[in-house]
C-alpha cells in the first residue's frame, strides 16, 4: 500500500508543480471515510461548493467519500505525502501518528453537551491543539461535529456487567481501548468501512457510534439492540497538507479559509438534525430495539468508566485533562 501511496504522491507532486494557468484549476483532493449523507459528508460538499464559488473556479475540490480513495489508516500518510490535500479524520486518528493529545476528546463523559464542546474547540484550548499538528506536516483548519455516541450489540446493554466478554469494534485509540477494558469487553481496532461486515459475520459483537453513522452504514440492520448512552463524542479535525496550503496564492487561501469557516458553521448546524433524523429512521425500521438508561443506570455506567481517566493520564497528559475538565465545567465527573 505504501508503494501505491508514494506513486500517487509523486503524480500529485507533478500535477501541483505545473504553473496554475487559466485552464488548470488548483485541485484539492478531499478524502473521507463516511457516507456523503452524514454531517461530515454534508460539510465537505458545502466546502466544495463555497471554495469553487469564492475562487471563481480557480480551485476545484474533488471529494472522495466512503473510503473510496483511502481507508482510515492510510489517509493520514497519504496527506503527509501529498497524495491527497485535505482530510477530516476523527480526533482519535491523531494518536497513532504521535499527537496523542487529541485522544482527550475520547474520554468517556468528558463533554456533557455540544455547547460545552464549542467552548473548547472555539477557544484557546482548541487552537493550542491544532498547533500540535504542524510539525507533522499538516495544518488544522476546523473542528467538525458528528455528535454523541451510542452503544449497539446483539445483546441488551443496560448495566456495566452486560458488556463483559463482548468484542467491540473501536477506532485506533488507546483511550477507547481503556474504556472497553474498564467494562470488561474486548476492544478490536477496525477500519470504519469494515464494521458492517464484521457485525454481520459476528467477528465483533458490538460497536459505538453516532446514530447518523449507524444508520448510513446500515449497522442497525445487523445489531438487535442500541442503548442511548451518549457516553462519548465523535468529532473531526479538518487538516490540509501544510506545504500545499502555504504554497497557495494568498487571495486563494483567504477565500478557501472563508469557505471553510462557513462550511464548518453549516455542517455543525446539520449534525444534530442528521443524528435526530437517523435515530427516527432506525426506530421506524423496527430492526433494532432502542433502550434509554434511567438516571441510576447512567450513574452506574459513569462509575464503571471512571478508571479510564487514571489509565490514560500518562498518555494524554494529566495537565491537558485537567485543563479540558476546567473548560467543560467538570460536568463529566
């Protein structure tokens, strides 16, 4: 695969090396792993529309959804090599390339709601985190929401005991690994595009995701139960290849930044609606029983996951966790 990525990178470099004449627009390849009809998919389409409009067609944005160009693991490497210019990976994806601080977003119950999340992403803490990406050859442009995660399995998940011994698919994140170990489950890292088949064939018993991801990937068709835990958050960071971005003519970069700002506001506004709509569709399908926890059951889940904070403090950094909790009002504990 690395060979393919490198080959694509050299082709991309040749394409970029040519002078941008009137006939050849600057191409931004934007690859992502989810369906087009998800919050991330909608925000990407909006960015394409606005970037092309504001630059009078001098920029052309090509979107590759649903892992059509690269899967989870390969996409960041492809971006660093210049084979693709823009991505919107979930926060978890930066841990494996050495920026573990983003895994703070994976901590269970650290974000009580989206308003609190905005305080983090739009404030100095959000800006500080984005700066950490620059030494890796990428620039963080924006934070995009998906929403809060629910648990699904072929077994009812009400108490922490219900999770014991079940195999759960996770994104590559040590925090998520610790979360499922705290529940006595067996976490298994797997690319997003492979989850449906793994659930269908019983390779894994369950997974955690937002309702829009569950619905658009048809996971609800191969999972009997879904519990509305809202225990964690899925968000994305839009990143662009640093050399490419800094090499853009200033006026074009300014217009693209404007397009990104507006696409972000649009996408983040859509995310709540799309998750609500997806939940209604899952309910309508009748294929999955949807359970809601009582306050006591919710408290038991929170208690079961509390050790995760200690487990990952050395990895993510205790000062960062403290700063995050201070910013979120400590509502998680």
